C-alpha cells in the first residue's frame, strides 16, 4: 500500500456498477507528470467533504488494480478509506501551474501512441495528445437512450433493501442514478501521422454541459447539442490552445484498431505576444458567455 499525491485532471461521465451502483473513472498526474488511473471510486456517494474537483491535489492510499492489466490502473486500498483533499490549482497566468504538470509529456502522432499502447513492454493507456488540426465536433444519437432496465432495477432494489436496516432518522435516500446521455459527442481531427480520426468524448463536463443546455433550451435537443458545440469547437478550437486527454478502454486496449477515447480536454488561452488587452477582453467575454449562455 502507498499513499500518493495525485493532481486530478479527469472525471469521466458516470456508468452503472453492480457492486457500487454508479462509478466515475478518475485519472490524474503524479508529481513527476506521469499518469495514474484510480478505479473504482463511487464519487457521487462520497461524503461532501471527500468530493474533489478537477485540479485538486488529493492524497489517497492506493494499490495496483489486479482486475485491470493497464499499467496506470490503481484502486483505493480501501473503498471507504481516507481521501485527503489538498490544494486547488487555479488558472492564473494562463494555466501556468497546470501546464507544468499536465504538459510534461505530449504526443503529436496518434499512430505512434497506438503502437505504444499495443506494445506489451510499454502499454501506454493514458496520454496527452496535441492534435494538428481539429476539423469538426459532431454528435450522434445513442442506440440506447436509457440505462439497461435490468441493471437499473437491480441497483434500486439493492438500495431499498439496504434502507431497511438503518435507523429511521438515518434512512438512506435512494441514490438518484445520473441520466444516461442520449448522444455521443466526438471530435474529428488529424495529428502528425496525417490520418483523419473521430474520437468520442466521455468527459463528465461535456455531459453536464449538455443537461444544462437542454434545460435552458426547454428540452430542445438539437439546440442543446449546438450549444455544446459552441463551447467545444467554436470556443476551444478557434480561440484556445486545445489538447486532448486520452485513455484506452480495457475492453479494446489490446484488440481495437484505435483503443483510445477522449476522457478530457485541456484548453488554456492561445499565447498571443504583446496583446494583453485582447487577452483580458477575451477572458471577460468568455466568462460572461459561460455564466449567462450555457449554465443558466
């Protein structure tokens, strides 16, 4: 067992779990800039004092996840054990402190990264990728718009059973499972290998943004998806210096033609020499856009 300091950089959209009801895959950086994946963590069931945000340093006792062959995969030594939340790394000086950790190791060639992933001596399953050109941001309706009913009913039945054994004033509220996203969002891009690719995004933030936009758009799914694109393409691609946080799926790591998906984005402002006035004005405009157009 070993207590590690980890800078949280990724929280994926929740998925159903037979054992923990709902799980979030968390990944981040060690102090030397190397990646680490922590799974499972039933994030939304944590006590509020133990809920970390992205870009928080956390200290947690971890061991290698023996159910996951990927080299970066670890799990809490005790699922109910101590998790200490440390300092939050903000975006001052155009994300300077975040960049020192997150951008230590950058890939620019997707084919090279895939080759590393499939090499049993290397086995890279988490990486930062700088796309050469981002061509589009698209969405497709999922074939299944709702969670599997059998799995969902099993979770709800187990929760109801557990509540029978608790004192009346401590009865656990039935945990409200997060809605399944009805759309898959993807980037279309190229890297130094010259190949055009489409990769799906499974970031927590793209899911939450969609639900917020849907509410603001009074349930109009098409407009909500376009609002998501406004941020992830019009904003991130055209005005920011965009990087992808990539991770393989355990199911396709060894057999998939491209086993990676986008598990997060990193988007500091583009560095514009001698144009601090523009930078200040743009930052104010962007904050106004987020607070008034997307999140209200």
